[in-house]
C-alpha cells in the first residue's frame, strides 16, 4: 500500500473522501473547523506535489434529497481559510456538470463536490453510484476516519474502481494510534471509560480487559455497577437490563488481574441542573431524590496515583456532566492529570474530545481522535470497512 509521503501526485487528480460533517450555526456558518483543519495537511501535500484535488463529504442527515441547510457550499469559506486557496464548488457530486468541473481541473486547483448524502445511493453503498464518483480522480485517498466504520459508496465501494488508493495523513494517524493502544501499549496501561451508558461500552471494555492493567469507570454508567453490587444509588442513571452484564465485567476483570476503579464518592444533586443543591456522599449510599452527577474528591485523589504511574492511557468518556460547571471538576481534574503525565495518551469519543477542548487540553494529549463511532468500533476489535478497502 502506498503512503502519502511515497506517492507523487504530480499531474494527478486526487479524489479525497474527507469528513467535513462540521457544526453550523443559525446563519449556516461553520462554528468548529477542527475536521477541516485535520484534512488540510493531506490536501496541501497533493497541491504542493503539483496535483489537483476533488473533495467529497457528507454533511448532516438529509432525508429526502437536496436540502440547502445541508449544502456543503456553506463550508467553502471556512475551507478556503484553512487551506489558503480558492475552492471551486459544484452543486452535485455526480453527473455531467460535476464531471466537467473535475476533469477540467488544473494542477493546484481544488473542487468541492456537493453533499454525497443528497443521493440515497451513498449510504446504500451502491456500486453504480461509487463508479460515477470514481470518475472524478486518478487516485483515491480516504482521509475520513469518522466514517470509516460505514460501508458507504464513497468510503469503501469506490476503492474497487481505483487502481491507486491510499490513506490520507489523518486516516493513517488515526489507524496507527488506535492500533498502538490495542497491540503495542506500554504498561502499566490504564483505560478510562465513562459516559452515560454501559450498553454502549460493553464491547470496548471486554475487548480491552486482556490488554489493560487498570480500568477507571466513570460517568452515569458507574451507577449501574454500584446497583449491581447492591448499592443504593438514589435517582442516579441506571440501566437495569445491564446489572448482570456489569457483574460479569467485574468478575472477568478480577480473573484477568485488572484493577477496576469505580468512584468511591460522588457529587450528588437534587435535580439535573447547574443550580441544584449538591452534596458529596459515598457512591454506594445515595439517598432517594439525589443523583450522582460527578465523581467526588476521594475518587479524584485515587485516580491521581494511578494516572501518574501509567505509561499508556486511553480515555473514552467523561467522568461527570462536565457541560455544567458545577459537575465538571472530576473530568477537568482527570484531563489535567493526563495532560501533565509522562504517559502516551489517546483521547477519543465525542464527549471526551469536547471535554479536552473545553478545558484547553487538546495540545497536551498525545493524540486526540476525530472519530467517535469509528474509534469505538476499532477499540472493539472490529474491522472497519473504510480501512479494509484500502489495506
């Protein structure tokens, strides 16, 4: 498989699948250009080689064909600012007009195709649609890790029709960092799994148990584990259907000599509100009418020594409702511990990424993933269609 650095794009049209599914405000302006920025090094390398670039992406979830709200024309200004060059836009991703635009590109020019999901054939993985897309380039570059777990026409099927295919810089880095925590992690290795629900993280936890030394469980999902052990959790979030699952995870961890750290104390509130009355209590003894919304000070101090001793840290999911300042202490403290540790750290999953951004810690982590669902599936040990299509 060719790499970005070994491939010479001079005189080539590169068809790049990017993930420009970025947030827009009410004026349809980009409010967070992180994903655009993440693809810029791939685009610039091709242009600097003397190639031209055709970009394809989705935006949002349009239901019935073209909708202006989801038009990629709204991101052109932000894209031009990021790559410092003019971007040509075409109002379809297939058809004669789009093909004329891509086939007449000169070296150094960039074309952005309209939203792929304006065609239902995209998510259906339609071969005919993928073949039409393939006509836009001489070489296919997949740089959209965020959609690599989907066998869509532009992420997977199009590769069948392209002789030259490779990962962009972002995709390459995402896969390499994901494989590092799965296959070549230094020990002690600590995984922090948080968020609301056990159900969405079971496969990740069970796949990691053979690889890690410590498992910190936080967020709303922790209270399902407390309930499973006979604890009183008040009005805290719980998945009653997963009590046995939680018990099984604890049993498996013990058998594999993995230390499980549940928060011994919790910051509890009498309502789900930043203005709620709060208290700090044992996580196993939460009274009715109160709910756990953050980890307590004892838990934070316990984590401190574990993080300091770790050589590898994987962080997926916050420890509390960090969006509310009253309940952000645990997540912020954990982020700062990781940022100042000597460990290699991989942060992934939408809420963890949002947390490190909120607390200005992004640049202090070893790697922050751009893929939510894709990273989860990679950590679960699944083969990602978008990765397999290139490899």
